[in-house]
C-alpha cells in the first residue's frame, strides 16, 4: 500500500467513524402540517432543540400554538 492508498483508506475510515457517531445520537421528530392535509415529519438531532419546539408549540387550555409562530428571522421566540 503506497502513501496515496493509505491516505484514502484513512479518509474512508474517518468518514465511517463520523457516520457511526452520527447514527448513535437518538433522533426525535414531530408532525408538522403545512395545511389541512399536507403533513411532513420534522426531525431533530439535538434533544434541546426538540424540547424547545415542544415547549413553544404546546397547547395550554384555550391558548393556541398558532400564536407561537416563527418570527421574521426564522428563530423560535
């Protein structure tokens, strides 16, 4: 094995390790409705981001989650 083959093998090993680490993180998701009949699955790799979205969109009594919309910058309030 020459230097170039060893270099490429090392890169492939690094990629495989990154995929393994990425797949070991549990993902959470929630259904998001674009309109009455169009549903998409939103997935979150970061548990804190999922918790924040669940908190913002949670309904409490008569309050509507429609009031907790994204601001103009695309950030959750």
